[in-house]
């Protein structure tokens, strides 16, 4: 399986990410023009993990997104359903407790975590609403949710340029740096099919999370949605 389809069957998505694991972080850095580092810093600030907090980093991949929470003194669990990603992450961050898990059936007890976060992973889940309900289940009362996901640029002329980049420029760049460039065609298609900022906020609220807020990064290329468990 070189790439998943937009129906996002779990075995297809996992296989696709297995195939890109070794060069995943490098490819993301190149394709985002280095902006992914700034996005991760903002996620870290919104999670606001304190020493001793338990943080679930869902769709953590190789664990790059998990390291900042560990640096803050939290006990962070990087969780992903791509075994290839987990193996690559363990090679670089042996100290982290990488855990295999499906976002729609999380292998954790109720009310385990002080904060749950997912970066660029909710879009790849077969049923995002089920995953959001599972995240709610494993979060303590008063706990925080931070969702970092691609979204819709808010300035119309920039949105046109961005869509041109996704469909025209992204595939050849991916061919140059990725071990599985076809998967980045799926990336572009899945971004275009994803709800806008308000649409995702409604989905999050409908699964039982408390007041949902969002902020745009990079002109709305990425949106950060936050909520709490009542």
C-alpha cells in the first residue's frame, strides 16, 4: 500500500505511514518550509504541561511532537497505530513509552490523562467523532484537549495560492525528499476535504467537549482547537 484513500481505512493509513516513517520528520520540515517547528511550540504552550502531568500525544508518529512535553517535566505517552513510526521513534527517543493504539479504541483507562493532544492526525482517522469521544473518555475532568490540524486559509487570495501549492508544488517536492511520495498526494487531497475551522469546532463540541476555541497559524493553513472536559 503506497497511499491511503479518502475513506481512510485504518489498515491502509497505517501501512502508508509505515512506508514514510524513516524520512517523515525531514519531509514535513521541508514541505512546511520549517513552519512545523513553530506550530509545535504553540501546541506545547497551549497544552501547558506541568511537572507530573500525564499527557497523551495521539498520532505521535516518531515522537517529535512528544519531546517538548517531556522537557516540561510531564509524563508523556506517544501513541500511534503505525508500528513503523513507533519503531523509528523508539530508535531516536528510547526514553519515551511509545504505545501502539488505535485512536478509535484507545488502550487506556477512563480519566487517565491531564491533557490529550493530537497534531495532524485527526484528519487521518476513519471516524474522527469516535476518536474525539475516546479522547474525552481518557481525559480527567478539567483536562485539556489541543487539536493541531491543517485547515482553511482565511484570506481568499492566499487560499488560492495555497491550494495551487498543494496540488501542483507539493507532489514534486515530496518526490525529491520522501520515501513514499504518493502518500503526499493523499495528504493534499485529505487537507482539501477537511472541515474548516468552524466546522471542526462543531464536531469537537458535539462529542461532549467543553467550550471550543480556535486560533489560526500561518494564515489559517493550520488551526489549533482547544477545549476542556467538564
